[in-house]
């Protein structure tokens, strides 16, 4: 059976509602049939403060 592939692009400084939902879906999807393969890219603007 083929897996479902998801690509998510999100701009976020903190893990809030939308990002948290995406992570929970990835966790659930890894245990489901067909499996879900999640790829997430985070985007930071050059004006954002550095992450420490």
C-alpha cells in the first residue's frame, strides 16, 4: 500500500495552534494505514531575532 506524502511550509517563531496540529497529525499519521510521511520546512525572516 502506498503512503500519503505531505509537504508543509510554515512560518512560525513558536509552536502554536496550526503548528501543534500539524505535529499531532504527523504523530497520528505515522501509526495509521496507509502511513503518512511528513516533511516540514520552517521559514525564518532575516528580520527575526536569532534563536538561542
